[in-house]
C-alpha cells in the first residue's frame, strides 16, 4: 500500500473530491486509468505515484516518456 504525499488541506480536499486521490493511492490504483499501480520503473516513478496517483503507463504518457 502506497502512502499519499502530504498536500495543503485545500489541495488535498480538492483532489480527493475530484479523484479520490488518497483512496486510489492507498489501494494502488491509478487515478487516471483505474488500473493497477503497484509496479514502477524506479524510485523516482514510485515517488511520483505518491504525489500524482498516476501509474507508470500514465506517467509515461503524461511526461512524454517512450
């Protein structure tokens, strides 16, 4: 189970209302595609998941990684 990164309360509330960010991250589910988010390429991608809630595939699409 991943732990969501800490955010300002206002931002955290907004993201949780829009995407259930914390719930998805804690359940290892991507907030974008709703697929498994438990395997990452490296520590940086794992950290990014705790920030954005995006799985490796969605991170790659978002950040233009081939």
